[in-house]
C-alpha cells in the first residue's frame, strides 16, 4: 500500500502522467456505463440506441488501450478520437432523444468529463461548440427539423441553461483543483528543499546526501573529502554566533565555486563532499584550503577576519560504501587536526 501511494503521488505530481491517468479512468468508466446502458437498451427493445451505446463503449475501450504505455503519438490519437466520439454521441443524443428524451440529460456529463481529460482551455472551446450546436437544434426551425424526438418548448429553452450551469460548475471546480494542485506541488518542493538542505548555508544536509547516494551508482573510483573549520568555537565565542553564521555561509560559497559536486553540511562546522565517479587529487583539496585561508570575511561591525580549514580525504572503488569512506575521511581529518590544523591529510 505504501508503494502504491508513492507511485500515485509521483503520477499526480506530473501533469502529463496525471492527465494520462485521468484519461484512462474516464475512458474505462464511460465504457462500463455504456455497456450497462447497452444491456438495458437491449432488454427494453431499443434497437438503434443499443447499437449506438455499444459502439461508444467499444470506442472508449479502444481509447483506453491507446493510452497504455507512454507513446505520446498514440495518446494524441486517443485524444482526437475521443473528441470526435463525444461530438458524435452529443449530436446523436440530441437528435434521437431516446429513450423518452432522457438521452439528452447525459449531455450534462460531458463538461466534467472534458475537464478531467483535456483541462479547462480545451474543454471551454469544446463546450462552446456544443452549446452552439445545442442552440441550433433547439432554437432554430432548421435544427428542429432534424429532431426525431418531440421535445417540449420548455425543455428546449431550459436545457441549454442546464448545460451551461454544468459547464460553469465543472470549470469552477477544475480551477480550484488546478490552483490547489499547483500550491501543493510548490509546498512539496519547498518541503523537499528543507528536507534535503541546510537552512543556513544552503548546502546539503545528511538526508540530502543520503538521497543522492541512494540514487547514484558509483564509478570505478570514488572519493570523499571531509572539511572542518579550525577554531570555529572560538569565532562564535569571540565575535558572536551571527558572525559565525556569516563565516559558514562565506566558506560554503567559496568551496561551492571550486567543486563539481554538492557540498554537504555534516554537522556544526563539518562538511562533506562525495565524488562518486572520481578520485580527487590532493591538489584540489590544497587549492580549497588556500582559497578559504585567503578569503576575507567582514563582520557586521566592519571587522575583517580570516579562517582556516582542515581537510581529510578518503579514496575507494565502486565496491566501497560511501559511509565507510566518510569514516576514513573523518579519521584523516582528525590527523590533520592533530598535525596543527590548516592542512590536508589523505
């Protein structure tokens, strides 16, 4: 059930897949309804109506079959066919009126089906064409001459209003759904950003790094760089935590400019970079160390301070686990600290 929820959530988040799913559901629903109506028509001796509903059910099944898979061309064909089928059944229901004028009532379902399958813009155009056709048959003498059922004058006057009302309700509901859906997608993206990134520095957090690790296949060589700011507690104690935050953001920005992989804030003033497809040279780490050391950081009072970093590096193959390499890089970082800081150990 959990996997089903994840798959459904993924489909709903993608507009293309969501429309494809809605098209399938509406097609199969209309096919089932048409089959039921075909059986009812058969046993009530509605011969021509039986053939019409049976044909429509078969076409709905064909539409469904065309949407199986991810073939865009077939899906486009299914869309065009469904529009033609809708228009055909629409005109048939108006003209025939069978049974006893009830067929025309089904027309009020078409705007809601169209909203699900085509969205607001296309359905508005389609419904406008239907309304013009409806007015032609119900309000003009030429159109009335084609009618096989003798609708009352009151019905011919009121039914277009009912059709427009059904369209308006469908349009409002689809509009509410559209903007709610967009808001949910944006909220989900924001939550995902918060889940994977450190709020202060914008670097990845542990969750973010683990997500990338689970989705990335390491190459034949991989490596990990662990970075720690030297004497960071003293910076906080001397200048205050706001200056400490400024230091962290400045260092992260500088390091990000020099590496190809995302930086992860492992905790406090410790950072990790995982290189899944390369064994990074010591020269890169040395360049980062020198760049940070030369980085002038200005606090709120205009004071300039410089910071240094210590770096530990671990290298491995595609058989190694990233977390094991992080542990090794951490050991090398500890050695760099013990060696006087402001250096690289690999």
